[in-house]
C-alpha cells in the first residue's frame, strides 16, 4: 500500500472500527484514522482502474470523498452524533492528505 502499511496506526484503527459492534463507543480520532486508511485503499484501487489524477488537487478531492464515504457508512452502522461525524470527516481528510503528501509523486 502506498500511503499506509498494514501495520500502521491507521490500519489498526480500521480493523478496530470495522469489527466494532453496533453503537460502539468509538472516538472520532479512531474513526478518522480508519477512514484515512480506507481512503488510501480506495484511491489506489481508483488509480489502478482509471489512472492517476492529473494533479494534486484532484487527488486530494478523491481522498476526501473516499474518507467521507467511509465515515458516513460507519455513522450509519455504528451510530455517531453529528459533531463526532464532522470531526471524524475533518480528521480523516487531514490524515489522508498527509499520507498523499508523503508520497514522492505528489511531494513538492
């Protein structure tokens, strides 16, 4: 995986969040880490199927969409309030963008 490895904090958070029971007490930070991991996986899958985006801004938009979709899905299945949902989306976007920025292809 390009951004996060299977033993990264984000990967561990992903496993914890996805395997948590319904209505689990999950922090927005934990969900954000899981969402950034999921976004990185979805981004790589998208790039394999469609080619890499033409620019960094488009790559960031894709990551934001992928991480937001994961957070929305977790909110529906695990039960979060609005504030935690928005915090999780914001933190997930930040983490995914940091992962993208650390990728040599997009480093400036």
